[in-house]
């Protein structure tokens, strides 16, 4: 790197299970104790809801949603802002 430091990239070890939360946490703690910083997709919970379901996003792209559906009108927006005061 520009300051002379070195970055090493490596994949997770053979047999790594991204579905076992406790083992993933153990792996992260082990690497941290060695002075390493672990990044990437390390844990997968397939039972979790999908992000679109959690956020209730529309099925179609926002660019294709009619403006009238996106903008509820000045009165509705004003009442929504009252909740933040």
C-alpha cells in the first residue's frame, strides 16, 4: 500500500460453515486474536426474511411507479412530519 503496509487476502478454511453462527463468531474472535481483520460474507441465516419483504418494497422498480403513488400529497406529508416534532 502507499504507506508500506501489506494487505493479505485469503479465503476461509476448508470446511468453513457459514450457517453455524457460533463457529463463525469463534472464527472471527480467533482471527482477531491474531491481529487479523476478517471481512466478507461470513454468516448466512437462510431463515431470515428477505430485505425486500422487511422493507415492504414494491414489486416493480421505483422508476416505473407512477408519481401519484410515490407522492401522497402536501396534507399527508405535513401530517407525517408532525410525528417528528
